C-alpha cells in the first residue's frame, strides 16, 4: 500500500510579507499605548470622584466637554499626518518617537494629587479639564499615525491578520499589566476610629479605598514605561508600502465620502460600541469596591477578560483564513450577547438573588466572573480582528474611489472609538450620580438595604447586555465585506502595487 504523500508546506511569497520579529515590535508599541490608555480609562474616574472628591455629575460633564475638542482635534491631526511627507524613517513611524514623551507626561499629569495643594473644587475641576485635554491631544497624535502604520508595514492579507492579532496581544499585555498590578498598588485599607481595618460584615473582607499618592506613583511608572516601549516599537518596525504626502486634502469630499461607505460606517459604529464597552468595563471597579466589597476582584476580573484571548490568540489567524473576518466575528459575537443578557437578567431579579443568597440577596461574585469569562470567548474574535477589518476598509476605499487615505480613515475611526469612550464615561458617571454614589460613604461595604450598591450592579450588567447585542447585530448583518467580496479587492491592490513598483523601477 502506497504511503500517503505529505502535502508540502504552503510558502508565502508575497513581496511585502513580514516576520514574527517585526510583528512583535508592533506588539510592544501597542502595549505602550495600553499602559497609558488602560490606566486613564480604568482609574481616572475613581481618582476624580474618590481622591479629588469631584461629584460624578461634574466628572461626567468634563468628559463630554473635553471630547468636544476632539471634533476639531482629530481631523486636524489626521490632516497634519496626511500632509507630512515621508522622512528617512517613513511617514508614520517617526510619531512613535516624537509623541511618546509628551503622551507619557500627559498621563502622569492626570494623576497628580492636586487636592494636597488646594481643596477648591472649581480649581481642581479646571485642572482636570486642562490635563485631560492635553492627554487627549497627545493620544490622538500617537494613535492616528500608529493605526495607519499597519497599512504601510505590509499589504499582505496574511501579514495584516498577523499584525492585527499581535496588536491585540500587545493590547492584552499592556491592559493586563495595569489591570493586574494597579488594584494591588493603588488601594489602601479603610480604618476605624481606633485604627483597625474596617471589615465588610457580609464577606469578612477588608474594605479599601483609593490612595491618591499611590495612584500618582503608578501613573509615573506607566508613563515612563510607555515611552521606553514606544521607542522600542520605533526601532523594530519598517514601512514597506509607499504612502506619499497628500498636501491638498478636500475635507468635505474625503470625510463625506467615508460617511457614504457602508463598510466604513458599520465599522465606525462598531468602534463606538466596542471601545465604549471596553471603557465601560472600568465601572466594574466601583462594583467590586461597593457591591462585592473586594477590590481584589479587579485582578480576577482581568484574568477572566484576558484568558479567552490567551487561549484563542494563536488559533485566530488560521480561523480567519478558513472562515473570514466578517463570518467569524458575526457568528461568534453572539456568545457575548447571550451571556451579557443572561447575567443582566439574573443579577437584577430579586427572586433569584434571595434564592441563591437568602441573607443578603446579593449575586455571588463567582457568577459575575463566570459571565465575564463567557463574554470574553465570544468577544475575543472581534477584538483580535478589528484592526485588520479597518485595513480592509482602507483597501475598499481605494478599490471603489481610487483614493487611499489611511490618516483620514484612522482619524474618523479613532474619533468613533473616542466617542464611544466618552459615551461610556459620561453615561456611567451620570448613572452613578443617579445611584446617589457618595465617595465619603462608599467605603461602608455592601448592606442589604443599600440601594446604591444595587443600582451599581444594575448599571454594570444592563448596559453591557445592550452593547454586546448591538456589536453582534452590526458584525453579523451590517458589515458587508465577506471573504467573497474581499478576494477581488486584495487582487486589485496587489496588482496595482506591482504595477506602481515596476513603473518606478523603469523610471530610474
């Protein structure tokens, strides 16, 4: 009997293919990004409400008003990046060097305990406005070119999936470092009048509160570390796909054209929901502190969020290759939607709560963690492929209009993500005000009759249920670029690049 011949391993002969080493460099830069973003996103609200004693409503208005500047700031940055001619280091890579230090400084400035200098609420609120606007400008100045960088590192579809996957790895690493370490560092035990630690009677755990000094030192560490990692990413990446300066940008034509593109609009809306939910997850810190009376649950929550990514991350590129980005995201995100809706129903049903916890009527912490874990398995596919999807939208724009403008696409997409973050922050803080959250009394732990802690649970379960359902509907039914529609686009882009390269070579 003849032996079955082993199939030769497929070789990627794409001229702009990339290796693991360069993808790892891109990963490092994304980790740097998340050192800043995760700490700001997760703990700036707590710093404002619990350290500076700013009311949730005033903090919510600050997030809304400061984001209004982004309506102007993001297109300006997009135009600046687009107009600038490539240097010897490339068109987008230099920003990793130029903006890294100001962005690190901006992160640190947001967490200076200014209440030590003054307790005047008007002055403290004004400082928060200034420092957060500065951070937002630097974040945009880094992320528009960094997002665009992936599209010029390679135009190989497999390479782009690899970059998107590794970017998610970097995002996971950076986010995990902050989420795992910060709760152990920034909280201090609340003490009674006699100096003994205050204990939650329901769980017998020590009640903790945010420490402004510790929050500053952690911000300093993250700011410095991000600068080092950005510079590392700059050293290890290379631009291969030509991207020339575009001195004349027709704002109306460019941005209105994007709004007429169904793939882009769908991705932008998904970006609002995705980034909004990622941001809204930060309110779980209030849940752990005020409902479960256990700030260490932040660490376990982080493990539950990232464990699915760790398990699936190496499988995702092969699954994308086999099934397609749209197909995988649309079909798998239904898992997140179902789990989120289920936990929202259970967590806010009194009959169920007093059946499972007759004494306090409180949802068990393990049940909430299990929901985060299940949600993570469905949501992982969206998270790992979202940047590759944006690159497909850029190719689609060039295929249908002949215009390729990475900076404009990423400017609008970055704004959509910021808009989602703003909605999450502002709505969450206004809902905390509705829940009558008071930082002065928030350290008393869960009490059966404490309506505030119950409302915080309502906030942290119902909103995600709505968002995850929206993500599933958009990816499943709204996004049109499936494998069949992308095939001729990839072919067109590759042939165009080969023709441009041949023309340039003959001109020399």
